[in-house]
């Protein structure tokens, strides 16, 4: 959606640009920050980031293993 904003959005009196800009900025910031429930698990330095990524990959692997359409 964000990539295609230039194609679908037409600003005007009934469709101001500010809410769209705010929404896209909010989505971008939320994609970069740690979820609130993981705040205490924030990694310390590059080694911590790698450890956190490995945990997340393990979680994703388990989800895929449990998925009924894992072979797709």
C-alpha cells in the first residue's frame, strides 16, 4: 500500500494529505521498533541483535513446521 500511494491517492479538500502521511510514517516507525511486550528483551549490541534474530527465526521455523500447508 505504501509503495503505491502515489498511484492511488489523490489529495483534495475531501481527502487531505496529512492523515495519509501520518499513517505511512506511523507504519514505518512501527515496523522498526521492538514490540512493547518485548521491551525488556531488547538486545545489547550486535551480538544481542543476532541472538534475538535467531530466536525469531526459530519461532518462525516452529510455526512453519506446525502449519498445515508447510509444503506449499
